[in-house]
């Protein structure tokens, strides 16, 4: 990724989205719009194929119903900035980190012998993991 200003703005907005997702479980619409706008900042190019990186989240949202529209919009906006390959790599890393977080949480819960009602899932904010995944994808 070229351009320090572009990268700084990108990760600052992703961090804002992560904080909002943790606190309110809502990603304001202006954040994905601003991230999409970052793709227009030179010297980088707009990666239109990066929008396809949001497709797995879109399909999961339709079929499983466990992903919000803000997460899908944010993944698409990241794709415009980073491109398809980096965004998919970041998304895979984010989902792996989320699964690891869930596994650790379940193991600690079992050690404390807490009750967990059968059939009830847990909702986690996805954007903090997306932030880390996109950060790792830049470093690759």
C-alpha cells in the first residue's frame, strides 16, 4: 500500500469503526463511505474488484443471518482500498482470530462451570477482528 497518509486515514477510520462496534454494535454509515473515499486519494488506485471481497459476508448474512449490513459495507470499502487479495487475506485472518477468541472464551467458561443455554449463540463485534486482519494483510 502506497501513501502514508492514505494508510493512516484508512486505519484510523477502521479503528473508529471497531470502537463503535464494540460499544454500540453499530457501524455508522459515514465510516464505510469515508473509507471508500480514501481509495480515491493518490498515489493509490481504486480496486473495484475489491468489492467482491465482501461477497462471502453477504452470503453469510443472507443464509445464516448473523452478520450485520455494516460489516458487509465495511468489508467492501476495505476492498476498494486494499484490493481483492489483501482484503480476502485480511478477512480470513479476522475470522480465524474471531474463532480463536470464541474458543478461548468457551474454554474459560467451561472451567468456571458457567451455564450456557443450549441453542443460544453469542454475538461478537466483527470489526475489531477486521481491523487486526487488515493490519496483518498489509504486512504480508
